[in-house]
C-alpha cells in the first residue's frame, strides 16, 4: 500500500510580493546602523590615539566635539533634502560621504581626523533623518507606526553600540589599530551601498526634482517656511525654555561622560585592554539608553514633567557615581556609572522628544525630532569643557560640579512642571520617535493634515481652576 503525500503548496505571487516587501526595510535599517557605527567609532579610536600619539587630552576632546559641526546641519537638512531629492538619493549619497570620511580617518594624523569628523557628523545627520523615514516607508502601510519606530530605534542603537565595540575589538587584537577599524567601516558602507542599490524610492518628488519645474518648488518652499515658523514658535514657548531646555544638555552630556570621559581615567587599571574597555563601556551605555527609552513613554504625562524630572535625577545620580569612580580609580564603578548614565541618557532623550512633539504640533515625526536633537547636541561639548577645565580642578570635583548644575536645572524644571502646558495637548502620537541622539522616525503619517496641529499657546497656572490635563501619554509598544 503506497502513501502519496500532496505536493507542497506553491507560494502565490501575492504572498511572494508580500515576503519581499517585508524584507525591503532591512537594507534601509542597515544604512542607519552603519551611519551610527561611523559616528561612534571615534570613541574607541581615541583610546588608541591617546596611547600611540602625543596628542593632548584637550585635542582629543576637540576632535570628538568637532563632529557636532557636521551633525547639526545634517539633522536640520536631512528631512527637507529627503523630501526634495528623495530618500534613496540622500541616504546613498550620505553613505558615500561617510565611507570617504572613514578612509580619511585612517590616515591617523591630526589634520585628517579634524577633517573627517565633521563630514562623518554631516553624513550621520542626513541618514538619521532621511534613512529612518525611508525605513518606515519601506516597511509598508500594513506595519503599525510604533513597529517602524521601534525598528529605527534598534537600528540606530545597534549601530552606535556595534561601532564602539567593533572598533575596540579590531584595535585591541588586530594590527594597524588606527587604520583597520576605520577601513572596516568604509567597507561596511560600501556593502550597504550595494545592498540598497535596488531599493525603490518612496518619496513623491516635487517637479523641481523630476523635470526642472518651478511650481512645486515654490510650494515646497512655502511648506519649508511653515515648518521653520512652527519650530520658531516651539522654541519661543515658555515650556520649551523652562522644561525642555534645562534638561537638553543632560542627554548627550550623560552619554559622553560615561563613554568618553570616564574610561581614560581608569585606563591604567586595564593595562593592554584600554581600547576594548572603552568600546565595552560605550556599548553598555548606549544599550542602556535604548532599553530605557520605552520607560520614558510610560512615565510621560501631559499634565506634568514627570518623565523629564525622573530622567534628570537619574543623570545626576550617574554623575555622582562617576565622580566616585574617578576618585577611587575604580573600573567597577565606571561600569556602574555607565549603566546609570546610559539609563539617564535614554530617559532624557525620550522625555524631551515627547515634550517637543506637543509643542511642534504640526511638525510631526522627523521634523520635531530634528528640532529636539539640534537642541540636545550641545551635550557633545561636555568632554571638551571638562578637558579645558581639568587644569583648574580634578575630574571628581568637575563631575560633582556638573551634578550641582544638574540639581539647579532640576529645580527650574520642577518649578515649571505643571505650568505653560500647550493649549491643546492631545494624546501623543503612538510610535513616537525615539532613538539614541539621532533623529529616528516617529511613524509619521504622510497623509496627516497639517491643519490638525493646534497653535502653540501657553496655559499659565494662575487664579481660577486649572484645565484638566488630557490622559497621560503612553506608547502602545512601550507597554
């Protein structure tokens, strides 16, 4: 008696297309990750430069901070450029810039490093805005916005962490510790360029980008002017000045203290493994930041600054632990400080972005993210400021001083926690952009009517009953 098994079902064309569509976002995620890798590879390389060159600590801090010169323009131009010229063209062009910058970095002399860092920052800023938008749109309309936002967040966080860790491993155990890590990133960019070569364009380009027309270009200029006006209104809002602004330096200030300032202070405790240790601390800090961001959504409340206050208190605790680690020359305490500061970094990033989204009501998603991330970028100057003042005070004293400043900022934010509420603070959009200091896409719906946004007005606390705040913000995916 023979048994005949039925033939395996043949995938239908519709199912095959759906499967291909489900995988299209992966190369875009790789583009975001490799840009983040390039942005953070200097963290471990700085340890190698410190050991193998006579460059001063102040010069190394300046090399780290000059990245900011390129990052801010990249963040501001990334979304407008992607709308005008297309996501695909902007992302792939930025990857070429990032690859060239890493090739220049491999020269490993001071002028080359100073030249490469701003170019790396500019390329990263472009990809963080255009790339995450592309990733979301390639995910398809059937994917919930919070899912695409989570993909962007993990791609950026993985790139940041992997960049520091991979650079540390390559510099620790392979020859050419100042050359090979940078060339490895160049190779990674080229591989991602190849992987994205067949990805489709998802933007609807204006006539100026397609055939030289000018009518759509004028319309685009008016739209850009409206976004600028919206950002100006948000920045001038009292809640931005008294709640968002006092906390904004803590975002990247916490992260850079954890993985730029603290590891060199205990490098003598890990002889022969300083690059690897620096990479591990950076990866730990940034991983904690990614893990902490969903909790910022849980803490976020329209009627108070609860999430921001919790985040600032966490950063202050991390600074005090860092000061103790520097005083005791303790590797273990540096790791503890990295965990706490990384958590504070993620909480402040998420909490601040939620506040800015409520102020820039019409500038949804990447545009509100670019506004906030341009604000927080001042934290990149923290290592430079500490290195410049280290001749006048010890690092433990400087870190305690930073904690004191943080307490003062916490007091300002606490005093205005329930004041200056946006006049129409509806529930925050699900899938709000969260990331690692980089501008992830927030799942913005391109079909949203901009007129939905309310004007940015302030509800001052004063005589009479205070308006009842809307329900607390809570991202579905954070639950």
